[in-house]
């Protein structure tokens, strides 16, 4: 049997090669490691929500004060997103992810030493900065390696790690807090996170476009052989990157090239979606506790939100690849707006509450992660970390507002049912932005088609 010769070309377009490549071991390696990064993000980022009732009881915190603690990590994450994202587009995603993960793990450990709400606020801000350096860069790195036909599915799939990490945080809290106190949960999370950072540095590959820019030709040729085994890159082959915007990617470029309207609509949807997501992520254990559930039961039931998010990520991601990003997201956000108020209307049965929260997680978390996949697909490789980071940065303003808003409404004496009805409003705003995205995309495609027709 004679093997067919490998295809050769005097010029190889890296973007097109990646877009058409079959899934292989390199995609599995990048996907698994980035999913692990997301798991650590979910564990370290969401664990404070499960500890809310314990902190409130020990330090006699009011609802608005507890909302400030929930929002502290989000303030840090906003700083990390806005500052670290563009730096990663210049200096590499691998280094940024590893260093940010180390910072996150170290400060989670230090949070366990906090002796006051002020100290805890400070450490949570720094943990948030680490989150801002890991999450968008992991998503962007997966996007850098994804074949076009699998981008929505694979980006959504790695975000299931975030939901798994959040569930793990709930289990740790339920298992440890009653016997060992809330500090033991933070120590455990930090000990899990910190040692993984060096492995991320060693095992993650960097983005192909950054390797091309940095003159790492030999390493890049080897990497391209792993991405597309049927393509042979010879010593004289010219490597190019279609859609490359130059050696640097200043934030203004995400508004250029006809992307301004799409960028703003993604920002609006991210803002609204993350108001909702962090409203629920941070306050569900406390709301359920105030509604009469015990602390252990409230924490366990709340993990249904993350479980629903895992199923929603995978389902919505695959539908986006088949039908289109914005149409699927518009429907998902509308369904979320209908489901969220029903959490407060569910009968006293734990099974009913669990099922309702699972559905809320399916649509709310699933749609938000799908929105990140849309941002990854919307921006070319050279500005992907910047585009995704700034979109999530706009969203993090909403994420900061969500916990504060819930604390304010509860401080006014609103019931759990009324608070959850109010929580459905951001879902309607996100759905409206995605409907506008569908209309704008259709108009843009018609314009591009008209320009290509012969005069």
C-alpha cells in the first residue's frame, strides 16, 4: 500500500488551515486544559456565594454589605479584563493564563486569613483580577485553534468547566463549612488551584498568530503539522494569516472594519446577561435560605443552576453551530426571562425547586456562555483576546450591578418572589440585543453581497 503524498503549498494561510482542519489531539489538549482553567475560575470565583450565609451570620452583615462582598471579585475581574486582555494579544495567552491562575489561587488562600469584611473585600478584588486574566484568554485560545464548524460547540464546551467548578464549590461548602468553618473551604480551593498554574505554563501551546508574529517559525511549523497532519509546510513555504491586523491590537480596532454595531450589541447583551447570571449565582443560596430552606439544602439545590448551565452550554453551543449564533441566543434569553420568576413560584417541594433552578441555569448560563462563543467567532485572531475581554468587561459592569441590585431590593423588604420577577428584566434586554444582532447581520450580509456583484 502506497501512502498519498502530503499536500504542499508555497504559501500557507494559517487562518484557513485551522478553519478547515479535522479535530485531533492538539484540539483535545487545548480544550481539556482550558476547561480546567474554567473549572478553577468557577471554583474560586463562585465559592464566595455559597459562603454568603455563613459570612452574614458570623460578621452580622446586612444584605447591602453582603452584596458589596459579592461584587468585589467582579470589580477586580473588570480590571483584569480591561487591562490583561489586550496585553495577552501582545505577549501571549499561555503566559497570561498561567500567571493569572497562580494569582487567583494565592489570593484565594489569603482570603481565608481575612479578619474583617474590608480585608475580605481586598482579597476578592485581587482574585477577580486573576479571573479576568484567565477566562477570556482561555476562550480566545480555544477559538484560535477551533475549526469553524465546531467553534460554538467547543467554546461552549470548555465553559462547562466553569459550571463544574461552581458545583464543586457547592459540594465543598456543604461538606466542610458546618464542621470546619467557612475558611476551610477557601483553603481547599486555593490549594487545588495554585499547583496547577505551572502545568498550564508547560503544557498549553500559544496562539499560532502570536508565534508567527514572534518569529517562532520552527515551532509554528511543528504546531501546524499537529493541527492539520495532511498539510506539509516546507522550509521555503510562506506563512500568512488572513485577517491579521498588524503587530499590535489596540482596543479601537474592535470598532473598525464594520464591527462597531456588532461590538456594541454584544456589549449590551453581555451587560444584561451578566446582571442576571451574577444576580442568581450570588444570591440564590441566601434567597433560598431566607425562604425557609436549611443552609445545606440551599447550597445543594443551588448547584442545580450550574448543572443546568452545563447541559445548556453543550446544547446551545451545538445549536449555534447549526442554526446561527444570534437567533439561538435570542430564543434562549427569552426562555430564561420566562423561567427565572418561576423559581419564586415553585411549590415547596425540593424536587420542584431543583427542577426550576436547573431550567434557569440551562437558559441563563447556557445563553451567556453562548454569547462568549459569539464574541470569539466575531473577532479575528489578532484582536480576539481584546475583543472578548472588552465584551466581558462590559458585561462585568452588569455583573457588579447584579449582586448590588439584589441586596438593595432585599434591603427594601422585597420578597423572594418579587426579586426574582425583577431579575427577568435583564433577560428581555439581552434577547432584544440579539434580535437586533440578527437584523444587523442580515443587513450587513446583503450589503456585502451587493458589493461583490458585477456592476
